[in-house]
C-alpha cells in the first residue's frame, strides 16, 4: 500500500476526538508551512512585483490613508 493510502486508512479509523485533534494540528501545520513559503518567496524577491504594483498605484493617487 502506498504511504498516502495508509494515511487515509488510518485517518478514516480515528475516533471523533482524535480526528478533531488531527484536524487542529494539520491546520496549524499548514499555516506554518504557508508562512515559511511566503517568507522564503519574499526573501528571494519573488513577491517584488506586488510591491511594485502597489507603489505604482500609490504614486498614481489610487490609494487612501488608513
């Protein structure tokens, strides 16, 4: 059996409490992983186009103070 299929089988066998704990853990894990990816992409300059676009809009007067 492939690793993913084994995981699916084990997850399907969890009781409600264990499944709830797994879901909470996975949500936190996913968010942490996403944060690390965004930070890595930012440090590598992959998001500079977003900064450039925002600055262009600001200089064109398309923004407002918060």
